[in-house]
């Protein structure tokens, strides 16, 4: 691979530098971090020292003009600036590695993708599990028919203090991205949202944390239809259990079940029984694939290596902006369905946020 000039945009106190989207570049001898932008002076200086960057800027637009990076990590977790930052990077002809979730609304995601298409740059989303060798091995097992025909996907959020709307947005994005990896593009969503045991209404809408946008509900259950008669469910409910032990996916097939709980390197279990009942068979823990480096740093490095390869091969990253937009549409379809009381076709026709209309 060729050498790259890299810049990092962070926001100390407002999403910081995401989940390691700054330090990932230290894994690549062909990438040199030339500058950091952070509106917080102390935070910017600390990041520059951490990354070995020579220049620090308070204004990321100025950094893009003066440093002319080829790739930029848009690292903050907060969503309220993702749209503007990504478009600025694209118009500076820099490809982007972006923290998830992608944006607040489909309209924002549309504009971000359009800017990348117009300026011929690549946009990769930090859905780390999508490129995990363990998860890809699960996908291959399903394709080989190891559990027969895939029939159903069951998923739950982390269901900690963020259970409900915030869980749907912040952690559901991983679950929905994986649903598409296993089952293809969803066709419709039907959902039920409650708050304190009551039907969600406008009075329950509030501003979400970390610039997420409007949220509502502390209990969510959603069903999605996929091609080939596959259906998936997502649930998140405030119960007081903060362990996050249920966060993950169960993939149910005609001849068995594959189960894994979310994480950078999730353990995988298979139940080889068409009854889906453990009393008829035993759960078998599967060994991880060979040469699957573990941890967050390795997960981010896989995404960055793929982004570089996508630039050089002029293809889309395997965790692309299009994938990030699909996950966002599946999230917001929940509120569209609750408001309408019925099924909502996907992709969404309405590009605004359903709780702000």
C-alpha cells in the first residue's frame, strides 16, 4: 500500500476521539498523522502528543485546507457534528473513517454520501464487528447451511441504563448492521414503543444524550422482514439489569441455532437441533478462526486496512457509508412504525427524523 497523510478530528468533552479512531493509525507504518483538530485546546494538544502529530488546530476546516490529508478519522461519538465534518472532509478530497452511528437522520446520511460520491472519496463506518473474522465465520457457516435454512434472527440491545431509545440508536446500530450482513436488505419494519408502561406519544420525546437527536421510550420491540422469508427482531427494555448480558444475536435455522453475544471478539455457540431446545442437544462453543487478532485495536485496524484497500482498488469499503445509512434507517423505522401504528416499508421514504416531524 502507498503512504498516506492522515488527520484526526476529535471533540474533547463532546464525544472525544470515539472508540480508538485516533490511535488506530499507529498500527500502520504507511500512515502518518500530520495534524489533529479539536475545539478544546488542551484536548487537541494531548491528542497530538499521543499520535505524534506536528500540528494542532482548533478549526477542522482550516486544518483540512492547510494540511491536505488524504484520510481523516472523524472520531467524536457525538452525532451533531458528523454531517458537517464528513462533508468538509469530502470536499477537501479526503476519505473518511467515521465513528458510529453515522448521523442523526437519513437526510443527513444522504447528504454525506452524496458529498463522498461527488468528490470521489471513500467513507468507512466503525462497525467493528462487521469485519471480525469470528463474525465472518458465522456468516460462512450460515451460507454453507450448517444450521439449515436461516429462518429467524433475534437480537437485543445492551439494556443498561440507556435501555430503550438510546440503546436503539447507540448499540442497535451494530445489531442492525449484522442483520443485513447475514440476511440482506430489510423490506419493512413493525415496532412497538412504550415509556413507563404507556404507549409512546409526543409527550415522551426528549433530546438524546451525545447529540443523538430526539429520542423516546424505555421499552422497544421491533420486527423486520428480510428476503427468503427471514424475519428478525430487536428488543431493548429497561429492567434494572445493567450487565448487558443479552446484547447480541441468535441466528435460528431449520436445523439449529448459532448464538453470539456482541463484542469485538464474541464467543460463538452452536446448538445442532431443529427443536432449538437444549434438552435435545448440547451447545457447542466454536473455536475462533485462525489468525483472528483480538481486541478493539485489531478490530479498528481491520476497518482501516480495508479502507486503504478500497481507496487503491476504487471500490466501496466493506463497512461503507451505505451500510451505515441502512442501519440508521432500520433504527428510525421503529419510530415511524410507532407513529403510524403499522408496518413501514424500507428503505424509508421520509428522510426527516420521525420524532421531529
